[in-house]
């Protein structure tokens, strides 16, 4: 079975994805902002491991990458973590996946969660530079990142996926 990392796996789409993959027999490493946010997988299964770090804090991302690399080379990394809140949207939704992709051992497959809201995103990086990047901007940019990785890393499959409307923690307040 595959070794899979799922970021933002303490709730919502990430938790459901991680739980389903673990139930299917995969070795799933889950990411959460803090250890307190990690709960056992549904159905009484177990995680292959847990990594923690706040993706809104760029200084924590290299440590998160080191934690992940300690598990060995992942077959798949699912960049699920996300937020709709400015100014964190650009950091969590784009910078964190970019840095993790660059700092982790190259996996066989990368999956970046995007959104149909990427259609309203700006191609100008001015909003990124001044801290006003919207959720739509960040999802356009992470979709572009997925396509760039796909074009440059021939041995790694890279996808941007749009899961559809899901009311998750990304819509609510940040604990």
C-alpha cells in the first residue's frame, strides 16, 4: 500500500480523505496545526504518523518538511490545508504547498486542492506582495503551481483538484 501525507487532516475534507485512505489500507501520515487538533481516524483505525506545524507561519514549514521526510519518500502528498482568510490565504494555500514541495523528498504524486473560485483570481502578484491576496487569487496560483510541477518533474504526477463546495473549517473562524 502507499505512504500518503495529507495536510490539514484534523477536520473537513482532509480528515475524511485521510480516514478513507487509512481504511483502504494505506499508510497515512496526517498533518495538523498542533498535536491537540489530531483525533483518531474514524472506524478505529490508526495513522501511520502525525506531523504538526502552522502553515500560516512560514518559519514552521521547514520543520514540518523535516518531520515528513523522517517517514521516508511519500508515494503521494495531498496538499489539502487551506483557509479563506486574508492575509493567511496566500501563505497557507500557496506558499506552504510550494515550500513543502520544494523541501520534501520528491513523491510519485502531488495533489493540490484548488477551487472553482480560482476563476476569479488575479494573475498579478501585487496582492501577494502587499498582503491582500484573496482566496480566489491563492487558488489560481496553487493551480498554476500544480501545472508547473507537472511540466517540470517528469517522474511526478501533479494534479490540481476542485472538490466542490464543502462547508469546512476553512469557512469558519480559526481556532
